[in-house]
């Protein structure tokens, strides 16, 4: 373990100035991050969904923009010969001192690491120069003059109904509720089921996070009841009805349903947090199995989530011994995929060249993955973590995998006596490829599993369409099944916006020669799509065809796609429900909510 060398006296003014500049860069970033998150409340109140989506996309780019600014300052103001190893050691120590009493120290350390790794060679990525381990505790950061992370209510004092009304009205939403008294009654009925007689006991508390969690067209109240050593988590989604009035849509109190809110397949929340670690700690008390890395990521702090994920991965490597090898499934033309069997993620890298019929480039593929990162994933696209210069232990790589990488992506590979360095890769949650799922189901004679797989597949496509995503390559191998049976899209090299596609019906042949021609007799543009041809590639299996036509025959018609495209062009934003329709209160469904079948099985993806 490298130890930080503490000099007797921090004497370098340059080191202090650099530390101060980096922290100033982070503070600017988090100030803008909070401002964007605060704006989500205004967008929600107005029902301005297009602005909300745009703000969520823009916020993702804030971090990299501030890092770029900071690096530029370093390069402009300091000469390389002035930045000795001793200066860099002092930079870190000064930075640690500046983080005393800081409200986001863990995020500031990650920002420091990002800036430094842009300036330093990989050989310097150790404890002396960057924060390989956290140096500052995030426990009990809150000061007396900071707003509370959560509010505390005692229902035994004023009654549960009045307490729930206080909880909702304390958020001071500047929009009219359709019938708050009615909705509070619904919430009260459900919470009494889980709280029981505890609401009558004087020590019974209800704790509610002080900021709403905004995403898509919903705002979420997140809280828990506490009675002695028992805790009862709950979430109340707030939505707009057809008239633009607010309604409390349901109550989630099942841990699995709450976990779905924080799924890796969904967009990041917009939350105003002065002390983010306190929010993470509160959510961990509700979802103790959820890694901190995933919670930070779902709160929009994905760079720190990446940092924590990598620390978890290094820890896993130290306490495991299995070998990294090629992932099971059909080999792709664009990506090379490998995995560590004991680790629930896969590693994907872009090949150096692509055989026909693929016509693409590395730059285009990176753009597609960035599109997904910045887009609403509506629970149907896997989030990816992007890394550069990742070092793996050489002894953990199979020779066959190294040979495969040398063959298909030599530009991304560097091998030393002790390390394998991958210069660029994506890390993604591991799933069972849908084609393997269907094959195994048929082999086992499990018609119900085949039915479920195809039903989920079609619903995944329809929900993606609602988010303006056309998968491009719709083959089953490009979709995965989570261990709880949800189908998720994960191969992004051919995705397009639905609004960029031209969905057409194949013209009738003009004569017998047209009918017998090997090539189309009609012009086909780059973005032309003929849905009636999907069946040729998707419905070769008799049972698959049966279930597909039973549930999703409309996907084979140009009319379906054209209608959905027009809705998007008209500015309509679909509702996204990360919970079953049957648990909603008796509000009338919005028209777009009925566009996708609702019998989806919502299961936890840990």
C-alpha cells in the first residue's frame, strides 16, 4: 500500500493554488447541478415535460464540461516543469484541508481524481497523488445552518390523515391538486395496512426526505415509518391528470417495487441535495442491498457512482480467483464482450474493424452509447459505465480471451508482465440474452416462459418507441432478460430516433418481374424501415410466431410506427410507470398510458 508522504511543512504556493482552482471548479459544477435540479420542480409544476427532458439531458454533461474547464486552466497557468512529484503530493494534502467542513467532500474528491488523471500519466494513479480511497468521512456532515435532509412527523399527535396532508403540502408545489383530501384518504388506507396500530404510539415517527425526486412526468415522495427498531419504507408518486391537476397516484411499500424506481434501466432523478451523502444514507436504510455506487448514479451523480463501482470491483478482484473469459452468447460484429463469472457485469469493447454488412465507425458507435447515456431509458435500456485505461491482473485473463482481443481490437490492448490494460471499454449489467432464454425455454418445454419472453420483448420495444428510440437491430440476441424476467435492450450500435426514421409499407409489385426480383424494385433510403419485414427475421420459430402475433402483431404494421412517430412530433410525452397499473388509485388513465399493455411483471433488479 502506498502511503501519503506528509512533509513537515506545506510550502508550495503553486500546490495550494492548484488545489484551490480544482475545488473552485467542483463548486461551480455542483452549484450548476443543484440549480438544474431545482428547476425540475418548476418544470413539474408547469407540466413542461419537453423542457424537463432537455434539462435532464443537459445536466449529464455538466461534469465533463467543468472538468475540461479546470484542466484548461491548469495547462494555461502552470508549466510542466513546475509540477514536480512533491508539488502534486502537496496539492492533494492542501485539497484535503480545503474539504474540512465541505458538504460534498466525496464528490469533490472524485472531481479531483478526474482532473488529475487528465493531467498525469497512469503510473501516478496511486495514493500519493489521487484519492484511491476516501479521505473524508461523510457521516453526520450536516451543520446547524443547513436545511434538514429529512423532516420528521409524529402521527400519534395529530392523526395520520392530518400528518399525511402536512407531508404533501410541505413541499409547497405551485400547482392545484384535483382532490387532495380524497388522495390523502387513499394513501392513509394503504399506510394503515403496513403501519398497523403503530400510528397510535407516541414514539412512532414518519421520516420524509425534504426534496422531491423528479423523473419523467412524476415527482416522488420518499419516506419511511419508524416504530422502535422496525422501519416501513414507502414512496408516493405525484402526477398530473388529464386536466393538468396534481394527483397522488399510488403508494409503493413493497421493497421490490421501490427498488425498481432505482433500476439501472431508468433515467437519473433530479433531486436538490445540499448533502448528497445524507440522501444516499437515507435511501440505503430503505434499500440496504442497493450498492452506494448505484444510488449515487441514480441521483444523477454518476461520476462518483463510477468511482465507487470501480472500488467495489477492485475489492471483488482481491477476494475472488475465477478467470475472465469471453461472455456466452452469439459473437457480435461490433462489440467484443467478456466477463468474470463471479461478477454480475460484463465488459464490452469496440472492435477495430467491422465485417460486412456492418457499415459504421468507432466514433459513430461511441455516439450511440452517449445517446443512450443522455436519453430517458424508460426501464428498457441498460445503463453503461464508460472507462479508459482499465488495468486488470494479467493472471486473471484467459489466453483465449487475450488472443481474441489481439485479433479484433489490438489498438485497445496493452499487456505487461502483471497487467492487462484495456484503453476503452463499457461495463454493463449482465443479463441472459433473449435468444438463449427462448431456446432454453423451448428445450425445457416451458411454453409459459416463451410466452412471457415474447410478451416482454414486444413491450420493451413499445416503451422504447414511446421514448423516441428505434432499436434498429431488433434481433433477440440484442435484448437481455434480467434474473427476474424483464426484457431490456442492450446493443446500441444501430439505434436511431423514431422521428428520424421513415416507416413505409412495401409497394405492390408492378409486374411478375418485380415479384421475382432478387433486389427491391423500389427506392430505399438510408432511414427507411419496412415493419412488415420484421417477421422474416423474428418469427421463424412456430411458437415464437404464435405468441408474437397474439401480443404484438401491430409491430409488423407501418401504421403503428407512423402513429407513434406522429405523437412524438406533436410534442406528446408518454407516461412511464415503474410500478404495476393495478396498484394505482382509481384515476383515469391518460391516453398515452393505454398505448402499452399493462400486464408487465415488475420485478426487482438488484
